[in-house]
C-alpha cells in the first residue's frame, strides 16, 4: 500500500543504527585477527575469538532487540511523527521495525561469521549462501505479504537472516571443526534472561504514561527515561547473572580507549 517503501526504509535505518554502533565495527575489527590466525593456522585461537565475539554480540543485540520490540512505536513517534508523517505512517513503520528487530542478533552473527571465511580467502561460500538466502527471502516475502502486508517483508528478512546465520555457522564448523556452542548458548541464556526482565521493566514504565497524547518534548523525555531505565536494569542484572561477559565488554572498551589515547599521543 501507499507508504510501504518509506516504512521499510525508515524502519531499516533505525535497526541499522544498532548494527552500525556495534556489529559492523566488530566485523571490521575481526577480519585482521582472523586473517592472522588463519595464516598461522591457529584454529583453536580462531575458535576462541569466534566464541568471544558471539558472546559479545549477543550481550549487546539481545537487549537491543527486546528494546525495539517494546519501544518500536514510541521510537518512531519521537523520531519521525511530524508534518506529513502521520499516525498511519507511524503504525506502518513501527510494525516493520518490530519485525526487523527479530533478525538483529542473527544479522550481527553473520557479520562475525563472514570475516572468518574471508580470512581463508573463501569468498565463494558466503556469496553462494547469500544467493540462496536471497531466493528464500523473495519467496518468504511473497508468502507473508498477503497476511502481514508490508510488515511481511520485514519479517521475511529476519527469517532469512536466521537461515543465513545457520548455514554459515554449519559450513564454518565443517571448515575449522567443532565450535564450543555450549559456552555461547549459556551466555545467550543469561543475556536473554536479563533482557527479558529489562523488557518487562520498560513495558511497565511506559504503561504509566499516555504516550500518544503527549507533546514532543514530553515524549522525548519519557522515551529517554525508558531507555535509561532499560540500560540500568540490564547492567545490574548482568552484574548478577553474567558478570564475566560484562567484564569482557569492559575490557574491550578499555583496550579501545587506551589504543585511541596512544594514537593521539603519537
């Protein structure tokens, strides 16, 4: 229907904000690390890097996914609902964002797996998988567009991302051997638990306000407070149930800051 293309475009931009902040940056940083490990045939080192990267990205993307699922409509209202961007436009775009959110961890996972193949100078495998995933995406879009309209295209992309991630993970294990999945799953469960509790807290908080009836500055304040509350709850819970992952995240940013300061001094 009218406005579908714009709804998909704006919703994808919001989703890609999270990818741009963390997943894309991590994938760029991983390629030279994987390349060095592949050159030295340090397969065990590569597996450890993969496990750490998956834990790191799940720690970031799971709460981001839950946040988008809970706050998809308020986010679009604050960012875009003004002028010709009506309530109907908000409804369409926020629904697209809702379904895009489900694919966030898997899209991020693909951005970890692809550099691992590139480090072995294997471009063919990710491209071949992407081709078949694209065909699947088109098929899913045609199926889901009827019941879900434009939102079906967003859901189709998320489902295709799951397939892309699963296929690359299986093929990478065939190339380098078994990856320690137990550690990844355990970390994912801890992050998912913290994210779920965070989501309930944010949902309850937002339920105390008549958000659609507020003026822009009030909406901005409430949305900012909800995001701040979510971050605080997630960090506190992570300190309790997933302290090692939070410490690893802190170490990453500490090394990044030290590297930046050293570069500035040079």
